């Protein structure tokens, strides 16, 4: 954690010999710890808002789908002899176009997920995950190709991916563009995204705490001053903070340390007694 001290003169006023000069000392704190982040909207395929796997035939509430068919639903993995989809890891499931059939039109199917990075330092964001698909998939972030493409063993192996650039403040859009290639027999298509995670640092969060007040005034030689305070301006009940301060013809200053949680204070320097 990085800290720094600020001192700022806020106000000077003079009325009937009363001079108030307030200085504020604050502390700025920033969090610099990278962590696995809970990102709104970031979900594996085939799960509900708690991350629990949905039943087959349920609409996926997080991934929208456009293409030759639309509407992504949770589906059982395709099995046809040796051509079978990989078993989904815990916390994920295959999704496919509606209706759930073993044959889908040839073409490109785009599964879209949006997530919110508000409050995170974008320069520290790293997105990781793994996917399988039938057939090849390219990943786009906010409309830009991330360079990922699973050209081999698309639906029989979980292919890891990672991305650390192209993020924007607030809502981000992740697109999985799946190509369903021509086939001589059954021709299903589907997408499995698992282990989807973001690590990031929080944006710096500054806090300012009143920790010290500086009260200064021009003094008269040999005059005796006091400094009073009160926490409520609706009464005239002033309490002495410093007494018997002897002037020397120069500017005098006193300092009041303010403990955390202490009520606000107002200060005055009355006309000297001599």
C-alpha cells in the first residue's frame, strides 16, 4: 500500500480580531494486489447465476447466439462412435443452437457474453479459460480478434486461452465465433467454455482523513492568546484547546491532532487579553 500526506490551507477569515486558518492533512491509500476477481457477467457455458449447471434443454441465460440458428440452450454432449464431445469439467456444460438436434446448418455461430470491469485497473486485467467446440472457434474481444483459434481436436480437447489486452471500462463483449463445417453425416455444432476467470487489480481507491488541523494567526509582542474549539455551531459553548500563548510579533501556529471518528471541530482565536 502506498501512502502520502497532503497538507492544504482551506480558509482564512478575520472578524473582530478572530483569525481562523485551517490546514487539513489527509492520507491517500491505493490497493496494488492482483487477485482473482468476481466479475459481473462472467460465466462458463451452461450455468445459472450461481454457477450451477442447468438441465439439458434450458436456455443459457448468459450467452446469446446469432447465426443460421439462434437461441443457445444447454445440451448433452454429442456421442457418435469415436466422434464424441469431451466431458465438460465441473461447473460447465455444452451449449448448442435451438432446437437441440444432432444436425445443424453449416455456417458461423457467434456466442456472445458481456461482462463488467467497472472498478478494475484495465492494464492489469488478464482473462483466462478453456474451450472445446464443434468445429473451429475464434475469440473476439470488443470486436477485435484475440488471435485464438482451435484448429485441431476442437471438440475432443479443452484448449486453454488467455488475453491481457483490448479491455475497455465498464461493459466488455466476448464473442466465440464457431464455424460448423460441412460433413458427410451427422453435423452437430456446440460450444463449451470452462474455467473462465479474470485476475486484476482494483482501481486505486483514495481516502482522505482529517488527521491534523493547523491554526495560525499574526501575533502582537507580549500579547497572550488562546485557541478555542467547538463541534456545534448552533451553540456558543467554546472550549479551550490552547491557553497562555505569548505573542512575539510574528505568525504563531498550533496544531490539533484529530483521532479517527472524532466529531468535526470549529476553531477561533479571540482577541488577546493583553
